[in-house]
């Protein structure tokens, strides 16, 4: 046997022995019961049913997907699962249902359960809203996707997460705020009496068949797609290192990018708008034009990308 191979085998043996000693020491320090090492944390599925008329639903969870959907009954219902390591606390007071998360997980639990049997994958939290619900909804998650589709009218709707997608479909509300990071935001067939705000980063924002009083869309390192977006007052869309493609109807329109093109269609006449249009290192088909007699305004600015805008009339 070569001397180098012999040294390698001896070293590997020493490291294995050290690992076993460390594991035994950890078990002693944290009082692990070795008979329980190949067990998963106690798991249960639960259903919460609101007992009174609900005007607001608040969820504050982490690393858990949330789905909003319709409920055939007349009460707010929340379906969820929990185990001994992560549990949920639900309260109902003065018409407000609140769900918070209690984390009992220790640093060694992932090693313990992951090594021997694996921690059971959590299913999404499902919030079911009755058709007659006309209150507020607030969901705050981290690293968990949020999907919302419900026929109820939401006075206010706040959907906040990070590192996961937010998708809203067929929703009517007073105001809507959708925020994430490092993941896309998608709004389709959404109507708001007030404002709609959609913010993310390092990902795209897609809005299709959306109407509101005012819309504000923002991302970075991602593209913006606004298809058939209508606003009674204004639409603002801003990105960097991404393009903006749009079909928009609004009296006040502001589109901004860098290192990306801005192309699309405005429903209206060019002569109805005062126009400010700036780009660099590329072509444009609009130029600065002031029309003091009109209150409508179009502001476009980008760099290293073309501007190509047409009007329907």
C-alpha cells in the first residue's frame, strides 16, 4: 500500500471517529432520545371557522404558501397544518381574525429529522372567504407563494412576501397592494376602486385586464408587461435593466426604464397629450410636445433602448 493512500485512510478514520464523538456529545447535551430519532414531529391538519361576522383577516406566517379562495358557507374558514415544531395561533376579536406563527424549531432539528426521516412537507394555508365578505385582507409571508382568487369584495387587500410569487386573479377590491422580491407578480382580471400597487425586484410584473383609479408598478432587473390596463387618473411603471411593453388607457402615463425598450399602445389620440420622451443610444418615434390646452400627460424615459409608441386614434 502506498504511503499516501495509507495516510488518507487513517485521516478518514480519524474524521469519522471525531464525527461520531461529536454526535454523541450533542445527543448528551441536548438530551436526545435515540429511540425517537427516526420519528417525524407530531403532525395534524386543522380547520378554523370564524364564529361571528368577520371584517378583517390578518395572516403573519413565514416559509409557508397561502392560497385565497371562495367558501360556499357564510363564514371565513382557514385550513392549515402544523407540527410540534411550527404551530399557529388563531384569535377572533371584534370582527378580526388573526393568524400568527409560533416557531419552536431549533437549529439541530433540521439535522435531526432531515438525517433520519425527513420533516413532512407543509401544505399551503388556505383562506376561504364567503361571497358576502366585504372586509380587509392582509397576508404577510416570507419565502411563501401567495395565490388569491375570490369572488368576495375586499375593501383592502395587502399581499406581502419575499422570494416567492404573488398571483392575483378575478378579484375586486377597494385597494390592492402586492409586494415581493426575487419573484414575479401577476395580476389578471383585477379591478380596484382605488389604487393598485405592485412592487418586486429581480423579477417581472405582469398585469392583464386590470382597472383602477391609479396604478403604480415597479421592479428592477426585470420586465414590465401591462396588457389592457385602464386607470381613471394615472399609470406609473418603472424598471431597470428590463423592457416595458404596454397597452394602457389613462390621462396621466409615466413609463421609465434603463437598458430596456419601451414599446406599446395608448388608447386615445396623440394630440390629447403633452409629451416628454427621452432615450439614448437608440431610436424613438415620439418627441417633446407641450399642449397647454390638455390636462393629459405622457412621460417616457429610458436608456439604451428604443421607444416605439402608437395611439389608437
